[in-house]
C-alpha cells in the first residue's frame, strides 16, 4: 500500500489528506523553458501531441521539477475533431482553427478511424505509466461534448461561443446528435486511456459558463453523464473528475447529475459555496492562475484561504484553470512548497 499510494486516487475515493495532493492544469506548457525547447523540435503543436517520445518528455518535465502528485497526459481536447477530419491547426498567436461543421457535416460524421488516429496518444499513456514514479497518479483527459462542439461549429475560439449557442437553437436535432456522437466516441477514447494505464480521467468543459440553466442541463451535464455512464458500463471502477468552468451555482447538482467522483472548481466559485459542495464529495481547485503570475503575498494569501476553507475535507489542490505562459516557474516552486508545508 505505502509504495504505490496514489494520493489523488485516495481523495477521489473521498479521503481527506493533509496536506492535500496537488497538480496544476496545463502544468506542461509554455511557462517552462524545457517545454519551449521540446516544442521547437516538434514542428507543429499537433505533431507534439502525436509523437509519443516528445509527448512523454513534456508530460514528465513538470513532474521532475515539482514532483506533482499527478501527471496529466500531454495532448489536447481538439485531437477528437482532428480525428474527425476537421483539419485542426494551431497557428502561432491565433489559437486553434478547424473547418467549421454544419448540419450536413454532422449527418456525415463517422467514428471509423478515430481510434486508429488516436493510437499515438494511447501509446503515450502506456509509456507514461511505465516511466512515472509509482506514487504519481496518471490522469487521462478529453474535452466535454459541449466544449468540443463549440470549436467544431465556430471553427475557432470565440469569446462567448455565440455560434454554437445559435446553432443549438436553430438546429436542435442536429446539435443533440453532435453531442451524443461526441459523448460516445469520447467515452471510447477514455476507456482506451484507462486500459493503457490512466488511473483517472478529467473531462474539461471549459465553456460551460456561457450556458443558461436549461442549456447547461441539456448540453453540458447530460452528455457528460452519458459519457461517464458509458465508461462505467465497461470499466466500473473508472475514476472521473468533471470540470465545468464558469458554471457557478449550476455546480450544485453537477456531481450527482453526471456521476463524476469529483468536481473541478474555477476561481470564481466562492469558497463558502465550494465548502458546501465539498460536503457532498471531493473538489479540485481553485486558485486564480493570475496569483501564480503575481507571486508573493497574492500567491500566499490565495493558497492559505483555500487550505483554510477546504483543507479539512477531500481536496485536490489545483488552479481554477490552466497556468499561463507568463507564470514564473519559481512561483510554482513556492506554491508547491506552501501547500505541502502546511500541517
Ligand atoms: O494540462 C496539461 O498540462 C496537459 C495538456 C493540455 C493541453 N491542452 C496542452 C496545450 C490540456 C489538458 C489541454 C486542454 C485544452 N485544450 C482545453 C481545456 C482546458 C482549458 O484550457 O480550457 C481547451 C479548451 C483546449 C483547446 C486549446 N488548446 C486552446 C484554446 C489552445 C490555444 C490557447 C493556448 O493556450 O495556446 C490550445 C493549445 C495548447 N494546448 C497549448 C498547450 C500546452 C499551447 C500550444 C503551444 O505550446 O504552442
């Protein structure tokens, strides 16, 4: 037990650990000089995701530096549309782009070839499980159907996902088909990650916050429930973290309505509300990534508040969203030692 103790998994089982385990969303990324160096060798960003040697290397970089309690597979949520022939590309300074899909395109979607396309990512997962320290939890992930659909419909990032919201009102049947299709192929993808060695998986619904109450239930929570049910039908002990960024009060029933083991919280979730949610099950979060950029007292007081309010319940310490490129790696060292230094 003691040697293979994976703390993140213990918290997902409802245990309360002091200090809490810690990992950071986007912990492998441009704030690390060694990531930028590997990134240059890769050619395109997707080449980096599909080259197991390099993807393993960048996944391990933050583990070597900070000994985080979890490593997250290095990939991207947009490998799913890429596997669906949407011609995904990442242009420097412009964010992701792809060929936008319409109602006819949705009718033509096929799962044939998706698993083969994603084979290198699964290979990365198997190699990671072999190379990581035994005590490090390996997290797989994918995007939630709603968030992936927003990029597929618009063909690029937007500030408010107006194109996908509009499409959903105009073409409700096709939009439901798209979400169900994405839920099913994403569930298959998560099962493959689990079989290759992922200890738990996180579902990223980064754009949940632009939805109204009814739409959140239909477009965000329901497809995630469908995915988790599909994964658990095949792998009953699968552990799942569901992160619906910006969902606010709608998080109240999210753990129950989706069947997730734990829910991720962004920094706009008040800690008093987070404590209520934590009575029901484990939570993950929720430091503002800008506190890591600011460092010093802003970083320290943000960490202390979270530990004061959530530290006595099941907590996985994390940021409320991904770490940003301008964060100083030394501030991450300070963050990890402050979280671990407290009793
Ligand atoms: O967390 C990790 O360290 C694992 C890797 C990971 C990446 N993307 C690597 C990445 C994960 C878990 C993601 C998830 C992801 N990707 C999400 C959900 C979480 C979130 O941040 O909201 C979303 C919406 C995407 C789509 C995406 N990928 C966008 C919008 C961008 C461009 C913005 C940016 O930060 O550059 C990406 C690119 C991307 N994904 C980078 C990394 C390290 C930067 C690309 C580069 O290195 O050039």
